[in-house]
C-alpha cells in the first residue's frame, strides 16, 4: 500500500466515524495529516488540514480548528477549497461567540471570513460560484460591523 492509499483509507475511516466517534475520527485525520506532510504534496496536506479544521470544529476546539484552516491556506494558497474552509470556520467560531465582552473577537473573525470568501471568489472561474462567494463575503462583512447601541 502506498502512502496515498493510507491517507485515503484514513480519510474514509474518519468520515465514517465522524458522527459517532469524533475523537477517534480526529485522531485518524491527524495520522493522515502526518502522512500527507511526509509526502510533500501541498494539495494533499491542505486537503487533510481542511478536514482537520472541520473535525476540530465538531469537537468545539476553536483554536485547533482555526489553526488547521489557516494551515490549509498557507500550504496551498491557490486552493479555493482551503480559503472557503477558512471562511466557514471563522464564521462558525464567530457565531459561537455570544458573550458581550467577546464581540470584538467575533467581529474580527467575521472580517477574516469576508476576506477569505473574497480570496476564494478570486480563485474561481465559475461566475455563479464567484457571485455566491462574494455574496457570502458581503454578509460576513456586514456581520463584522459593530451593532448600533440603543440609547
């Protein structure tokens, strides 16, 4: 079995167990990420990092989720899926930030999501996909604006 076959098997196993055993699935994804790094294939590493970002989000570990989403964009900066994953992760973390004293953090995450959606839009050739991504960027930018305080 080649390394790519091992990575594919680990990804498949992780996907199958993600709903029932998130901890085990994330462990398999981390093993796949280590193998992907050994291969030196940037797209493969970015793809596994994206899955790790989603897995850590399911475990409600915002720091690790954001870490792997950013890692995916740095590993393969011309990969639209990596930028979309970063944007969605930022939005998810921001939407979970409900405390009033952490609203600036949520606004910063929404701004990052808007920027990532714009980058993903710039990497696509499909006009409908581009329009949709730019619409998502606009929505995230509106969420980033401070709420008007009622006085």
